[in-house]
């Protein structure tokens, strides 16, 4: 009896140690940029949210083969509420990430070494919308109202606008807004946070109980943070700073990635319907007319480019974003960052190279003649 | 009766183990040069905690209040339901599948529905989510407690000629109290967790939940963990108060062993 018990225990310990040691072997991703003749380099892109036309350019570049033309085999990873794209990039699980500048500035201060290599969205799409009868047309009107915000780092433009207008967080009832407009439509939230390209359209796709028809823009008041002067830079392509400095292959790959992505965004500008279709086919749960609206609205944030070409990081806009990030307090009194970001936080070197190559090919990178299309929204966004 | 002769054992040993674990954690972060956005060090968490104590305190009050209301509602409904189920066994059979289903409803699915029903700007939905999480263990444990009166005690009551109410008062209810407290102890921490998770889906901002995610969104995990520490302390406070209540109600009995 005692012998077999000892044997079993020894065997069990051996088995467990073997398993533990096997699990400890590092499964480091072997991203050798071995560009043997004709072989594509695998590249991973981490998006900020689920697949939707907010990222139309990248999906279009993938679908139209622009990444392949540059020798890149790109895998697009969808984001979500709990995914912090800059952490995925810093952790080495993605080569590039799409994220908003204020969120990443916070991460950089926490030690993440990443660089903004292309500021795709030039203008902010965050708004605070309310029903016409509430008469909320500027930030100052928010005092005494129920104001919704998603949190998760999306709230800084709102707080900056309120701070600028002299409205303290105690003057409003701040409500946690879910990622749908049900609370707003039910009247529980007076002024709700809405992206021009998404939640605003969700309201316009809902039926107004008073009229029996869909809501129209005339039913809503919109506070645009661009007009209020507290807009912050949003979607940008982020890359690993250390690799950019040390790894020439990665630096070249970054220029290629930006160039192909920009071509994808130009495709989305010229072919919004096709781009919307590509994104819907990529697995978005939102309807087609909603995706078309989103593509169109996102195009308005990019074109016409006033910074010298799509992706160029404008110094003044960057400074405004940094100033707001340092000076705006949220409801707990915290700011995004407490000191200026390092010089490696952004770089125009890579996007300039990409734009120069595109301009040599005769591509219009400023889109001065861009005109948005008319999109008719249908109930539920179908 | 063995008094706190093993006081050093019961208090010192766990504290020592906790300190050792924290020290190892700090050592690991420093020695392996782990970046703060991967795993913050205990020292940085403590620093953030001490610099945001007032904010953690006010947030804990909000979450704690919701958890307390949920605990009270859930416990009262659970006890009443258990009593009804004992008195009318048929209700127990009818409700058993419902209770089983209710115990596995994910908060993620339930909270948005409750916010739409009761208002996305009210605390009600969070309190109901906590109440549901409390109801299940209290109901199940109280039911078990009410049923486990020993046959020999019941026979004794019959021999004394006690009325059913007297028998209940003398035997069934006191026998059920330890089980009730097992349920309450499980429920106390569940109430805090559920109230916190419920904060992600709506309601007024001010609780611990939003502070955690906002800090995490900027990769400020030291601050996020500081708020998590606040949530842990809140859960422990609830647990200890429930334990204290049990000692108060049945001082002559050792606290019932249970989770």
C-alpha cells in the first residue's frame, strides 16, 4: 500500500512539474521580417472598437490589396470595451494600433513607448446631443442637466468644454451612458454623448414617438467640441517607439503600412458605398445604411486635409490636445497627464515619407475637392 | 472552550503571509523590470491610493450604499420566500426551476434591461442587480436551514404538546439562524461585486466602477488598482459586519463554518 501511494504522489508531482515547465516556455511571436522573394510580412493591426466604418480605410486597403502591394500581410484585430489598443501594441501582440491621442498620452506617461505616426482623423467627432426643447446649445447650458458620458477615456472633451464654460462637475448630474442611446431616447439623459458617425445616426434611425416618423436633425441640438474649442485629436496610427528607433525593417514597414492605409482611406473617400459594403462584409453588426452614414461622416473628419496631407500631425492641434490633457480635471479631480509628453510621442517623419511617395505617384493626398454625399438613414440602420 | 489561545496563529500567521506575498510582488516587479501598464507595483498602488483617498472614500460610499440597499432588499425577500416555501412546499417545487434560472442570469444581460425599465439616471437598477445576487444564496441557505430541524427535537416538541407556532419558535427558527448567516456572509460580498458591476451599464457616475475603467483606459493601472483596493476593503467591511452581526445574534455559538 505505502509503495503504490508513494509512486502515485511522485508520479503526480512529476506530471504537474512537466506541465508547468512546458507552459513556462515562452511562446514569443516570431515576427522575423524575413522578406524572402515574394514573401509577405505578417503585420497585425489592433483597432479601437468593433469592425465598423470608423476603420473603413484599413478594411478597404486590405480588401483592395493595397497592403499586399506593399508586401504586407495584414491581420486586423477588432477592439472592444475592455480592450486597450495601446496596451496590446506595447505588449507586442500587435504591430500597430488605432487609438485616440488623449488615451494614449496617459499610457505614455505610464511608461508605454509608442509613437503617433499618422493622425488620420484631423477633426474630433465627439458631440453632446440633446432634444430641441431642452435648449442646450452650448456647454454653459449643461448646468443643472443630466449629462451622459461613456467614460473609458472618452469624456475629456466634455469636461474640458464644461471647465472652459465655468460649469463644475457638481453643477451637473453626470450619468454613466451605456453604449446605446436607450437612456437618451427614454428621457433619462438630457444631453448624451454621441459620435457624429455613430450614435447621432442611431438617434436619427429611431422613431420619434411624438411624430411616428424617424427623428430628424431639426429635433436635436448638437454641441460640437470643435466649435467650442475643446476638441482633442482622435483616431491615429500608433507604432512601437523602441522598434522605430532600433529596427530599420520596422521603420520601413511603418512607412509602407501608412502609405497603404492612406490609399485605403482615399478609396473610402472616392467610393463610400463600396467601402461601407466592405466593412459590412468584414463582420460588422450594424446595418448597411448606418455604415454608409459612418463612412461619409468619417470622411468629413479627414477631408479636406488642412494639415498638409492626410495623416500629418498638426502642431497646433497636438498642442491643444496636450494642454487639455494636462489641464482638465474629471469628477475625481484627476487629469489625463501631469507633465508634457516626451518628444517620441509623435513623429511626422514616417507619414511624410509615405505622402511624398504618394504625391510622386500623382495621388491627391489633400482631397480639397471632397464633397460629402447625402445619406438617407433607415429605421434601425438597415 | 479553546479561547483565543491561538491568537497569534489566527491573526499573525495570515498577516505575515499577506505581507510576504506583497513583498514578493514588489520584488518581482522591480527585479523583472515589469512595466507599470503590465503589472503595477504595490508601492505605486499604495502611493496612488494615499493620494486619492478622499476620492476612493466618496466612491466607496456610493457603491457601498447601493450594495447595502441591495443586501437588505435581497435578504428580506429571500427570508420571506424561504418561509413561504417551507410553509407551502408546493411553492418551492414550482419556484425551484425559476430560482435556478435566476441564479445564472448574467448581470451583463440583466443590467441594461433594468436601466431601461427604471431609468438610466437612477441608482435603482444597480440596487436590484445586487438584490438579485443576494436573494439567491439567502433564499437557498435559509430554506435549507428551516428544513433541517432534527427529528428528535421535533418529537420533543410534540411530546410537550407545543403548538406548531411554539415549535417553530423554539426549534425551527433558532436552528435556521446559522444557515441564514452562511447565506448572508456569501451574499455580503456578492452585493458589493454586483453593485460595482452594475455601475458599468448606466446610472449616476460616482461609484468605484467608473473610476476603475477610466483609469485603466489611460493605462494608469496603479490608480485603477487603488480603486480596486477600495472595492476590496468595502467587500471586507461588509463581510466583517455580517460576521459581527452573527456573533451578536448567537454569541454562545461559534460562527458557523462555511464559505
